[in-house]
């Protein structure tokens, strides 16, 4: 009887341990990083002469990047993630986030593969951690909206659009541009509710609503 009790105790402990483990599917696809492109550091072997400091700039080699819209958070303190799903680092210089009729040029930032910067409309957002966009972009509402990511300021040109997301309604200003750019399927949007608080990025191998998961809370 005693051995049976011990065996049951071990079984319960094993089950508890397994339940505590994190599911890899819950891990974020894009890791947030501060909006800065290069680091400037002094080499360890450098010596200062006449009180002069020697510094060097770290050069980041960029290549095959795939810039996308990542997680979208609704509300007055909401945010938009812009990430890189490509195999190489890439430079966001000249890229824009468009939420018609608002347009924000992104800072010159090199994004490593698998990382993102966050554009925040929170009035007290820390500019050291995010791209502050209070009064430059509007708070996003779950009822209906769209976001376009552009490689230039030619917002009506499908060739300039690199990513897009729409929810709630197809009656969005840049919806036809996204369809023409083959970045979004015609007559489809993400279905949201009044309680939707966030769009979480998912499988972006094909354009359309299946690339995001609406969540609450």
C-alpha cells in the first residue's frame, strides 16, 4: 500500500512538472528590440591620448529581410509592431507605417532576423524602448481598421506596399492597393469583436486573415 502511494505521488509530480512547462507555440514570433540601428563602442585595447576618447562604430551587414506588420494592440495606449521575418538583417530607413489619413516614417533602424520594433501611441511611452507616435498615429479600434507598411511614401502605389492588415470591414482606403499588391485577398478581413484587445501575428506564409489571431484580455 505504501509503495502504491509513493508511485501515485511521483506520477502527480511528473504531471505537474509537465503542465508547468511552457508551450513553444506560446513563444512570440518576433522579439522586441529598441529602435536603434548601430552601436558605438570603444575597443578594449584602445588608449586615450591627451584626454581624447577613441570609439568605433559597429557595422551591420544587411541582406534578405522580410519586413512585416506584427502584433497590433488596440486602445489609447496601443501599439503596432514592425518586424523582420527574413533570414537576414534589414534596414528600415525610408519605411512608413500608414493608418489613413495618418502616416509615420520609421526611424533608421537595422532589424535582425526575428526581431521587431514597437510603434506606440501611448502618451507616456519610453522613447528609449519604442517608437513614440502619440498624436502622429491614431489609437486603433477593434471595430474596424487597417494598417499598411510601405517601403516609400508612395502610398497609392501597390509596388511600394510591403505588408498590410485589415479587420472589421473591407471599406478601407488602402484595401484596393493591398489587393492589387497581392498582399491581401479580396473580400476578406479579420473578424473582430468589441472585446478584441489585440491581433497576434501568426503564420505569415500566405496573405490574409489567417496570419493573425484576435485575442481578448
